[in-house]
């Protein structure tokens, strides 16, 4: 595994419908149920010794975790780590961007589903303030947290007409926006295949806009590294970029290099996993590093996750989803 996603907290200050619908109740981990910073750093070091080169901090909303810069500083000092990134909804980013950079964070991805203030608030479950998120993006750029990316989940009939404004914003800031197909992650979002706007459809709409003279030429880019999930394009004039993550219409299970560690210390080998290896129990029972390393290696070697491919091959996504085993909730392991 090359990439480790560490969820530091499962709580979130938003209630986005594809992850944590606002009409449901949640029980979040108590502080003693979450891994401590010492435990997280120890596991990250063991993963690094096994070949992990990149760490992404996720949630829930990771900026809700108290003293997060202290963890980042310790992770940044690990030998061999090439990339330390964070995914956030951006609501608290403006007040923390400088200290995150000073602690060793290299880059940030911000979830942003609309540039329309009212629709943005609706999509965030009535909690998000678009002005604060945009201020957070600008603060992150000013602090040097680059390359900065925007993640946008497109849902038919909700924000599928909002992409031009998102593209224009990304070009103004010379950053990349990645459009993600709406997925049946977790068990709560009531996903249906007819809600998906495929990447191919979205790209064709962008090309039509380009042919109408309303935008610069898009140029396809090669994959930057093995296991990259996004199909990437740049604008011919050099400002900004576009990516498509197509796990519904064009799954990429076979090339996945990501492991996911939940805030309570469970190791998952897929976003759609049903259960994970309880590393917290091993840690707190006094397991040696060699034993923990062996447990991790065994799980990774035995992984057979291909949920997205099976959904695609079934040609009936609704049936595939309804018949699947219960999945870990996305807010427990990050997107």
C-alpha cells in the first residue's frame, strides 16, 4: 500500500446528504475510543516502514480534532514520508491554515459542492457558510498549502448545473476541481443509480461549452502516479485544471493503493468495506511493532475488495447496492 488515509475524528459540523444526512441521529466516538496521537504516530511509522509514502488526514471533519497541528508535526517528521495532505469541508480552514502549514502539512483538499450560497447551505444540511469556505481556500493558498484541490460531488437534479461556476472559480484561483460521481458509500444516503451524473456526461457538457467559445480548451493529462483515481485535464491557457473520479461508471478497484484507518483504530482496505481489523485492541493489549506490522501485512495481502467493479459489472446498480453487506459509514473513514 502506498497511501494511508487516517481519520482523526468521526464527528462533523456539516450534514451533507451523501455522507451524514441531517434527518438521522449519530453516536460519535468518545475521546477514549479514538486513537491517541501517540497511537496514530506509531501506526503511521509502521505503515511507513512497510512502504507507505503518503498520508492524508480525514474525518468526519478533521479540524474538529483538538490540537491537530501537534499530530501533523509529528507525522511530517516520519522518515520516508513524501506527502502529507488533509481533506476538509473548509468551514474552519481560514483560522487554522497558517498553523497547519507551519506544522508540516503540504497540501489540502476542500469539499465544495456549489458556488451558490443558498444551495451550498442546503447541500450541507443547513449548516455550511460558503463565505467561510471561500475564505478558508484563500487562506490556505496564502499559507502555501499547494496544490489545493476542490472536491465536488455531483447529484442529478441538485447541483448538476453548478459546475460552470465551480470551474470559473478554480480558474480564478489557478487550482484544480475534481468532480466525483455520487456513490452509495455507507448505508444512510438512500442512493439510487438515477441520481448519478457520469463523468462522461459532465465532460461532454464541458466540451460543448468549449466549442461554444465559453471556455478554453481542455487538454488530457497522463496519470501522475500508479493508483491515481482521477482522470485529469488541464486548461490550454495554463490556469486551473479538472479531474473526474468515476467510481460508478468506470471503477478502478484493481489499481487501488489506499488503506484507511478509522478514528477508533480499525483498518479498512476499501471505502465500501463492511468491517475492519481492530488495531486499537492490539495496540492497547501491548502488541509489539513486529506483530502489528504482520497483522497489517496479512490484511493487505488478503484483500479482495472490488465492490465498485461488482456494482458496475452487475449492470443493475440498485440491485447490487441493496444486496450488498452493510458498509462502514464514510464519515468514519473519510472519502
